[in-house]
């Protein structure tokens, strides 16, 4: 099922600025038993991105209704929401009379072995670096070329994710995930103020641990900081939590903090 501006169709105008310039935003939402998981958190980030990019936001209620309508047609899937500035003329200057384009589509869940949490995953360090741009940091804009290039760096199916650094050699995130480190019972995650995406599951984990009296700090992390951690795990809205048991040549245990957070996530009402 694909809805474009509320109509079931599969093509857009070639002049759409999302296609021409990546001038837009997107959200990737887990559908669980026909229900979009953490929908309000996703919409809040989407509308924040619209505000940041000065894109006229779609009607809130209409978008919610369309999302729920499409979600109800499937049990378990991935839903992608794309909002662009709409059709515009050639050139970078946005048109004053462009109308926002909204696209809602559903896709099969990725194939992930069910025991990935119990055995953990292997992760590599990507050579591609993230450019620093504080204005775009945090939001999920359509310009994902850095992630595309980074993910193209490996084809080994045993490696599930790659860590991205910025041009100042700070660890920022995975190609599709956020990173958490545990050291002496304290939780750390890279600060997202120069580049990267403030992931929805990242915010869920931060809220949960605070409610359970575990401290979490958003800080600049180097590769040495990551290497000295007791536990590592990655998060995103589709996979939930993946413990990292191998980072390049270094091994990590799946520790008690990671296991406890996974248990809280499983009990969470969304």
C-alpha cells in the first residue's frame, strides 16, 4: 500500500523537490499488530524537522488518519513516511506556492535472526565521515548519501552495522542506529549537536533509564572511549536493541545493564 497525498498511487511528479534536492524529511515506523509504534514521538520529530527546514507541515490529523488507515491493513511491517517541500521549479530557491508532498508506504520487516539479542552482533568502523552541520543535526532529513556510502563499505552479512565518526573523529552513530556505552554502571551516548539523528528508540531508552535511576549522559565519545566501555548496544525503531559483542577486533560481553534495558523495553507500552 502506498498513499501519495491521500491517493493510492506509486509515482510522483519528477519536479518534486524531495527527488530533485533531497528537500524533505522521513520517518521509519514499526507496525506491530496493525499499530504504529511510538507514533507520536515519530510525528513530533517529523514536525520539528518541518519547522527547522521551513517546510509547510502536513495537516496533523489528516496525516495521523492516513498513517493509521494504512497501518490497519497489515499486522507486522515497516512503514515509511516521507514529507517533501513539494513540486518546485528548477533551482535551489524554494517556490512560495509549492504544496507539501506526503508519502506513506509499507514494507516487509527486515529478516533478522531471532537470537541476535542473545548472541549479539559484530560491528565495524566506517571510513566514511559525517559532515558537521548543527542546523541539520538531530532531524531525519532526506539527504542520506553519507549513510549510503558508509553502508556500501562492507558486504559481509556477519557484520550487522557500522559506526560513523564525524570529521573531528567523534563517534556519532551507526549507519541506521544510535550507540550507547556502559562504563561502571553509567550510561553514555554520543551527543547529537553537530550531525547525526536523534533516534526515537534512543529517546525511549533515555527516558526509561532515567525512570529507573540509571544515569545517562550525552557526551562527545572517541573510539578510545568506546573501546574502554564495559557494554555496548545499538538502538533503532525497527530492531529495538542490539548488543554489540564484537567491534572490529575487540569483544564485549552482553552485560546486566543492557539486559535490564531490553527487559524494560519489552514491557513498555507504546
